[in-house]
C-alpha cells in the first residue's frame, strides 16, 4: 500500500533517509583514496629538486609528491598516513614600499608612495590534489593553479603609485 509506514520507515521519521551504494567515507578504496597507506619515510614523500614542468598543461606538470610512497589500504580500512604528514609548495611573498613626504609651507604635506607586491615575481602554487588513485594518478601531487590574484596574498606582481595630499 503506497504511503504506509512500515516499522523501519517509522524509525527513520517522516523525512526519510537517503542511501547509496558504495563506501560513505572518501578515504576508503574506490575511484580515489584520500587516506592511503604510507610506505616510504617522510623525507621521501616530497620530490627533491622539484620544478613545475609545463605550467600550462596539467598532464605535463611534474608531481610535487612521490606517488610511489603510497599504497592502497586493505578493503574497508583507513590508510596509515598521518594528518599533516606532507606539505604543499609553500608561499614566498615579498613586499616593498618607498615613500617620500614633501612639506609645502609647513601646513601641507604631499606624500608620494610606491608599493610593490611579489617583488621577485615568484609564482605561489595552491596545494596539489591529494586524492591518490594508484591505477590512474591523474593530477595527484600536481599544482593546478596559483594562489591569490592581483589583490591578494600570494598573488602576482603588482605595483602601485599613489599620492596623498594632507592639509
């Protein structure tokens, strides 16, 4: 009979519940494993002397992390990798500023200011994808974007010239 409540449905309440096949936890085996087993020591997780490779083509980028340092955990178990075990590419951010106050007739001040963000034009990459799929590594360990924009921390080279007149 449509609309009738069985004892099981009554226990769920009127709102019901959604069920789906497969593992409810993203770190269990499936298309990708978010929490794999770590099989190499921490000093071998990060690729030494890493360079980005072709920064425009994701398929040709060099991974920052060594995929051979991981293995799939046993079925229905979490992996052994600890929290905060591997670090991203880091952030190198430089700023500089030059300012000159020019006094005019002891009452007025003109300030000329020149500010530069990211002085050395260092690209700051976002953290790479950390989903491990050992059969198809894809984007694992590859940074796919840079951090920040023209206005934000980690962004590109920006210089501003400003004048301020105080009276």
